[in-house]
């Protein structure tokens, strides 16, 4: 009879404790271990890890949930501890994390990258509309597989797409399912019977000169109505209506055939309760936007969606943040100079079912590729985003090799 595998001892202390096993947490842990760290652990309750950018393609019929998901156990780096639990609080003075199951974990260095949570209360009625089936979004994993069956079958009526206000996980990519759906409807010959409205929180979708013009051309080409400096205030799940705050006052959209409305987002509330928040309504972790280090607790760092780092979050941004932070953790211990994150981010937005704009910027402004009309939608950029980057993500990025 084979000898059963030993049950690993619970993690009660780690030299570097990482909260969150998304892109940020896994990539950072893998990079630290490859750079020589010997005692790294991750706190993460979910048994499923997702490559979230592909959810937009699931919602446009161009990917499946199987393309997106892996068991969390399969992406935890070798040699890294895994506490399958959720954080309840942090005592930064005592250097301990308490989990919801009551485990106290000590640390020398703490990294916060728990991602953000849907703030359903910020949009009354929205969660009920999701449940009713006439609203949903690619940002909510359980909803994403339901979006394309709903969108692809439409022939007439009003369809609304919203871009979430900041902070949000790569908010502008909420336009991916919108514009891919418009291209599909045109190919099917039903676009003229649909009243498509996009709700933008700012005047422009990206805020990047040279790139926004291409999006404006796409909106005009598809006949999309754009409500600028607007946001969805409330949803009536029974009457299928949306109340939208606009500069001219509240506007009711009624009736709505389908609403791809992305919820508002906020950081987990334990960050603020633990005295680690930045004081904003979203409760982001307070860190220096350049060094990613807490100004009050030198052994606490943060990156990713839940960090207050004055840039739009994205997978490309995380790649840069991981490089800076992995260096800075070691440099802080040895008294060396810290590296600085310049706010680099990337916003990949599709304009059709096979073309994509690859928009890069940092805190100083656009960072266009060295190409003529650098932000123009291109087929190779779509293939890169849909097919190549997911492979790089699972095969290299999550292994600390990028």
C-alpha cells in the first residue's frame, strides 16, 4: 500500500509574505525566488487563477473559460508556501497578518497585491440586473461566459456599454466587447437596428493623444452614441432601465435590451481597517507611486490594482512594477538605491473582431511604438493580445522569467 504524501505544515511565518495570487502576486513571488529569496509565501483563498485579459475575449465569443483559468496550485512557484485563506487584518507594528480562519502569520516584508473587489453598493440594482440576465460584464468572471450568448443574439433595441471610473482593473478594455460586438452586428446586417450607447467616465476613453482619435473614428463608424463624463448611477432590474449621471443631469435609458455595465471597484476593506489605506473612497494601499513602498511602514509594499500608484492598472504595468519591487525589496535590506516605477502602462483596445490598438503610456504621456501611425488598430496586435501574450503569461511571466 503506497505511503500517503505528508501534509505540509501550516505557514506561520515568512520572510516575504505576499497577499494575493493574481498576476502581481505570482509573478513577484516567482521573481523573488529566482533572484535568490528562500522564504516566500502567498496568502490566497481562491483555488482558481485567471488570466483576466482573456475574459474580454470570452465576452466577445473569441475565447472560452478554459483558456482563462488554471488551478491556483499549478501556478504557485516551486518553493513558495501557499496559505489558502483570506486576510482579515494586518498589524503592521507587530508584523503579523491574521487570516479569516484565525491564523496569525509573521513576516519580515509584506507585499499587498490582493486586487480589487466589485463595489455593488455603488450602483444600486446592478447586481440584481446581473441575476435577471439582461445585464452583465466581462469583468465579473461568473458573468463573462454569459455575455456573448446575450450580445450575439440581439437584433434590435438599446444596448449600453460602460467604462468603469477609476480606480478599476484596466478600465478602458471594457470597450473590447463593445466594439467587437459592433463589428459582429455589422457583419450580420443588424447593426442599423441597434441603438448602441457607450458611457465614458471622462471626455475621452484613454486620455492618450493620438490613440483616442482612432477610438472616436470607430465610434462614429459604428454609429455609437457616446455619453461623456458620465456614469451609471442606478439600475432598475425589473423595468430594465439605467439612470446615468451626465453633465446635463440624470438621463434615463429605457428600455434596455442588454447592459454591459461594469461595477465600480474598491480595494479590500481590511486595508483601510489595518491603517494601510490612502484615505481615498476606494481604500487603496498607500505607497510611494515611484518606489511602491509604504510611507509609514518601511517593511510594507504594494503593487497592482489595489495600490495607490497614480497610473491605470494593466498586465503590462504589473510587469514593470514587479521588476522595480523585486529589486527594491532586496535593495532596502542592503541600503542600496531604490529603483523607481515611471507609471508605465498599456491599454490594448480592440476596434473590431480582428484589429487592436496597442496603447502605451507613462506618467509623462504617450509611449508610442516606433511605427507610422503608432496607435492604429492592427491585425498583428490583435493576434499578439489574443494568442501570444496568454502563452507568455502562463509559460514565462508567472515563472518569473520576464
